[in-house]
């Protein structure tokens, strides 16, 4: 057992050196609240490694392993295989990685796990860039967002992680967002209980990397959904279901204007971006609802 | 020490034949044999060869055979495929070949092997196992040349193929053993 | 104990089966592939009760095996060549976390140029990755050294992973007659897997492999260094016990007719057998030559080398890897360093690369050179012993630029 | 560590554990990072629990029975202000640390 030097309400220490207003921090607490202590976590180096700890101290009360940046899914698969070999089908194996470790360098190992149907729960907290190393662009960075490696704004669209996961026909996959913690927790519960791999792709505002006032973390997450920049849906038993579908989308600027990373957007680009988001949302929802 | 080199075409079971032969020697004759297969990148149909070293003591040597005492040719066409089956042979080297065609034998005679043992192993294979894979029959031919006993070959074949396939391949070996001729 | 005809890859599988590995993660690569296949076979047939994870790369193979062993079971994987290179990053995870994984490495050169065939360059590139390295002379040693490796790696004073290196094709695909011990005997020798180090268990949680400060990193490495120091003694102990149990002698460094030898050649891997064969031939001719077989390359047994070769005036070292940019091959460098305070003339030979056979002729040429040096008749040696005279013209293309 | 190993593993023998492992569950004093602190106007508070739910550090408890019902652990509150921003009644104010006026 851990030597408990700090009283915490849940399985996560309260004093963790994540930035003030960190979306990831809200996610890991809620995910672990649902999963409980019979969980083994795999964390790659990155912002989530702040929970792994430093030296003798850790911020988690559950067992965990910090692997390499690209093998989070594979390490989880190894743990699962060993648990299976020991006849343990109950313990949840949680892979908890950011977008860089998932959609960029880790996509191969993740695809392997999803194809083999290894029973692990994979959470990708997506803060849309490599935040821990200094805000470099990833393949999940949205178009126009400025990062230290896309200083003039990213010129291509982001990779669609959830559709990649769904293409493997896994039992459960869902997007989520920190603005709706209840929805997130429900999805974690479902993901935990399916027989096979499950993936949660969670939109995770980052005050430092997106350049906004930390107080706005949850508000920005909400606006991403309301403007159509982040689509909440889940894929279950071969069917997709859209969780949030407003009569009319909020103007994209309500979301982008709050953040420094979209400051470079010119007027004509803003128009085009609005157009793109609207079309993308409508087509995407149509496709999901018509099962295409 | 006895050094052997098997030549054939990819797909004819040259490597398998070497495995069976080395098993026959090692497990049923109380001697030691190792195979040193020369794997290429070639696929089915290409010329292949494999080396086998036999001794009464555990074999130390672990390199290809360059001066064979025995050469086994599984497919007589390989001399038309840039393969020199006489490479490294010496005054006492013998040849065991899968052919009964006199014209071809005449061509092989020019290599100056001390003795040539020959039999149509492919024909025997077709008659016995129903397909022209001569590795079983040619192992019988090897026994016919006196390098290994037919009983050991039959046992090793049965180990390798199991049940029915083992029986018919062993039969093919026995047939070739009985039909082999010597020049 | 029973005699079986097995090739090196089958012997490696036999050892894993006898060690009752519980999780297997494998990715095929020539000439390792038949290990992946045979493991799949024995799991499918029920001969071995284990989880088989058909991974999508060697990087994942090593990740799965390492994480599985951290979860409290004996795990297995195997690789070769570029596959080992792809594992590189994870190899340090295994060793740094002190996971006593045992892995056969089927030695093959690393591209480019593409080769399918034997060379030690793949394992030599990983010589400082914190893994022990054992090199096999023949198929029997593939089985024996692997059984030994489990004991050494899992020893509480070692807790360090081990590579059992077998030459691609010359061992992996060479059929040889070997003794395969009974399961019961092996069970007694190796024992059930008991995690003596960190592990993942929700009933006894700990967090493994978090960030380590400069204030502790050096000490972590020092602990690994100490493990390597301890390993030599443990290997010796295990080899003694191995001899008592299986009646076969294993060595850290084996001297073959070295006692009265004028010159000695240091070898590793399958070339050793051929070198011994040549020694016997030369001895018949009255030439006093010997072979020092290096079985254990990591930890490097410097003390043993000094004991065995300290009084030799002329020594050759055969590296089956190019050691590009170095002063000689990696084995030569180590031997040189071990004997640095002694009056030895140590010559480096590089050969057998990318599948080039090491026939008796090559070894004979080396011994003849060493004997001439010993007699004061020659001074120079042929460092690249089997390179062709027209090396620089190979695949020559001249173009105007 | 030794104590930990004892229970599930060794029936007879204890082993020393090597490698980078964390075995102490602890926290850093992240409250010291705070530039602003949340202050609650209890006359407006409807005890909805939103602040508790959205606090990234999980340091807010809403005790419905108490008059001063919002209890914040200032040892760890980083002062991010998410609670104030999300409060439906806007009854949380972020005030400068060290007692200063906003």
C-alpha cells in the first residue's frame, strides 16, 4: 500500500503541479472517481505524467506505470494480458494519454490494441497540441490554431481520432468534454463495462497553450460544443448517437475570440472557418445519424 | 566425418530432407549430424542447397560444406541453372541423383564422381504419395548408397510427417532404396 | 532427459515452454519468425497455457512483454536485426525498471544494406542498453543458456533482463541433436515466477517509472551497474547448479586448449565450433593454438579474460560486427581494455558480416597470421579478414554530376 | 517498501526493490501559487454544487446544512477562478490574495 501522507477526497492528490484551470486535471479526477481503485493506469510522458509523480512521491492512489510516449496502448495490452493469464478479468486497465501520444506517435500501438480487441479503456485527453514540451502542433491541432510549430496557424484540418477508432469496430467509443462532467462520467461507466477495447476522446481546454484566462476553461469547452467545433457523440453496438445537436450553432467567434491561439485569423479566414465548421458539423451529424 | 550437400529446387523439400536425414543419423544411428542450411531470398522453383555434417562425435564445425563427400541432387535440371554440383568434390566423393535418363546421367558422369547412385525418385513419389515431391524417395536413395540405414530413414520420416503421410513417404523411401542403381 | 533434433529457434521455444512463460508478445522477422510461429502453435494446441498477444511491431512486442512481466508473470518475446533496433527505446525501459525479461535475439545484420543473414551488429548496438548478453555456440546452448538466463535475470541481486543471442540461420535454422530436460527438472531449477521487484497490483499499489531527478538518477544507474557486478558471481553459481542438475558445463569464458597455446583466438557465437575444429586440426600438425569462447559479453567478464589470457603474448579477437568508426570491433575493444596492463599483442579481426560464412579457411588464415606474429616473422594482420580484394569496386557505378 | 512486499508476495522472504518507483502518496502546496482567491457571497448562493463539480483541483465542498456552505481547501486551491466563472448566480468573486481589494 502507498504510504499516505496526504488526505484526499478521491484517488488523486489535490496538490498536483498542473497549471491553474487545467482541463486534464478535471478529467483524471472524474475518470478515476468512476473507475475506482481496482484500476491500473498507464501514462506516457506528457502533462498527465504530473500525476505519475516525481521521485518517491506520486499523486495517484492506484498502481500505475509510466511507459514511453508511443506505447501507452501496448503497455496497457501487456498488463491486460498478464491479468488475463492470472485469471483476473475484473481489474480495469486504463490508458491515459494526450493527443500527441495518441493520434501522432502512439496511433500504431493504439490501432494494434483496437484491432486485437484487447480489453482496455483508452482515454485521450485532447488539448490539441504538445503542451508539456511547449505547445508544439500535433495532428489533433485544429486548423488555424497557432502553436510554436505552426506559428502562422495550422494549415490543415485535424485527424479524426474517434472515426479511426470506430473503423476498428470496437464495442464503445465516445467523445466527451469537461463542460459536461455528468455526461463524461456516464461515458466512462459505459466504457468500463464493455467487453473489449473502448476509447474516450475528451476535449480538454488548456489555458496555457490556448492562451486564455484559466477561469474560462469550462466555458471554452462548452462553447466549443455550442459552436460545433467539438461534436459530442458516442458509438455503441455499431450505432452512433449524437449527444448534442442545437437548433442553431453559436457563431464560431464566440469560441475562438476567447483564445490567443486564433488571434492571427484574418477576417476572410474567419468567414471561411465559420463556413467550414458549419458544413462540417452538419455533414458529420448527418453521416452519424444515417449510419454512413 | 562425412560432409554432404543436397541440391534441389525450392518447394521440393530439400531443407526438410536434410532435417529428416540428420534426424535419422542422430536419433536412430547413435551418431551426430547438423544441418547448415543456406537460405537465400529465392522462392519456389529456384535452385537451393543445404549442407549436412555427420560425425561419430558431436559436430563442432558450423559452416557450409565446401568439400562434400556426398552430393545429393533432387532435380537433375539444376546443372542448367548455373549450379555446379561438382564444386569442391574430391576423389572419393559420390553422387546420388534423382534421374534414370541415360542422357542426363552421361552429363553428370563428366564430373568425375567416384560413384553415381541413381533412381527416378520423382516417378516413385508420384506412384507412392500421389505427387512429385521427391524428398522421401531420395532419402531412401541415400540409404541405398549406404550412408544411412533404410530403417533409420523410415523412422525419421514417420516422425516428421506423422500418420498416413509418414507411412506413404516411408514407402517411397523403401521403394527408392530397393530400386537404386549404381554406376 | 531425451534427445531431440531441434533447430536453434525450436530450442529457444522449448526453453520458453519449459520456463512456463504466461504472456507472449511476438512479431515475426526473419530469421526469428519460426519462434513466433511455434509459440503460437503451442499456445493454440494447449501445450502451453499462455496469453499470445499478436502485436503490430517489435516496439509493441517489447512494451507488452515488459508491462506484462511488471504485472507479475514471466513474459516472452524474441526478435532479430531491425526488430531489435526498433525495440531499442523500450529495452532501456525493461532494464531501467529492473524487469528480468529473457529474450532470444536471432542475430542478423541491420539494414542498410539489407541483409537477412547472420551478424552480431544488431545485438552489439544494444550492448549498453542495460541487458545482459549471452552468446550461443550451438543449439544445445540456445536451450541451456536460456534456462540459465531465467535464473540469473530473476536473481534478487541481479534483476536485469537478458538477451540470449543465437546466430541467424547458422543456429536458428541449423538442426542439431540436443538433450531436452524434463519439465519437472526444469521446474525445480527455475521455479515459479515470483516478482521480487516492483509490480502492478491493485491490492498493493505503487507507481512505477515516474520522473527521477538528477539527484537520484546517477544512483539508479549505479544500482544497475552493481547488478551487473553481482551478475558474474550469480552466473557462476547458477552454472554450477546447472551442471549438477543437467550434467552439462556452461562457462562464462571457455578456454579451449588455451593452457599451452602460443596464440589464442577470442570468438563468440557459432564461429566458435568451427574455430575449435580448426584448433584440433592445427594441433595435429603440432601448432599450439587455442580458442577463448566468450559466452557472457554483458556483464563483460574482464577478470576471467585476465585469468585465461593474461600470460598470452599474441591474441586475436574475431568480431562479427563492423565496429564502424571505432578503433576496432566492440569485442576487441573490451578485450584490449581488460588486458591493458599486460604485455599482450591483441589483433582485431572483423568478418562474417551479413551472412558471410566463417569457414575453417578463414580461421586458419587468422591462426597462421597470429602464429607468424608470435614467431616474429610477421607484423601486420588482415583486419578485415574475409573482405574481397575488389571491395571498393563492388557494384561500382560511375556517373557525372 | 519492505512492508508492502510482505503481504501479497513473499511468504517467507522479503526482497529489496530496485528501480524508479513512487510509493508515497503526497501533494505539493499548490495553494501558494494563488494570486486571487474565491470569495463567496452567501446571501446569493443557492447551494447548487456547480463550483464543487467544476473545480479542477477538487478542493471545494458544498455543505448544504451549513450557513457558510462552500468550504474551500486553500492549501491546494490554485485560484484558477473556474468556480467563479461557472457559478450560475455569479456569487463567487475572485479577490486579490493577501487581503487586497479587487
